[in-house]
C-alpha cells in the first residue's frame, strides 16, 4: 500500500515532529550532518503540515498575533508593524 503525503503527516509521531523542528532550528540533523537546501524545504513542509493538523493557530510556526483597533465601526484588525516590535535600529 502506498502512503500519500497526507497519510505520512497524519501518522507522524510528536517526537519526530519535534526532531524535525529542532533540526530546522539548528540547520543540522541529530548526528551533526548539515541539512541540504532540499532537506530544509521538506522538513519545513512537514512541520507546517503537522502543525496545521495538530496545533492551535497561535502555537504554529510563524504565527503573529494581529493588533486590534477599536473604532466607531467596531473592532478592526491591524497589521503588525515590525518596526514597533523590533524597536529603533
């Protein structure tokens, strides 16, 4: 039986997900070998796909909480200004 990518992600163990995420953060495998650009891409895709299926939105990689502004029209979502977050350069 051939597994589809979705099947592989659906059956991915949390420990494997965490190892893939750590390997991305360190740019190397647990044995010390560097990730190739292709391996980084595949790891990123797997991590993102796993998180979409298993984690709430605010716990996923790349999540940025949008600011909100209350106006006479109600609550409006405002984009985050990275300069405000990072401070003066």
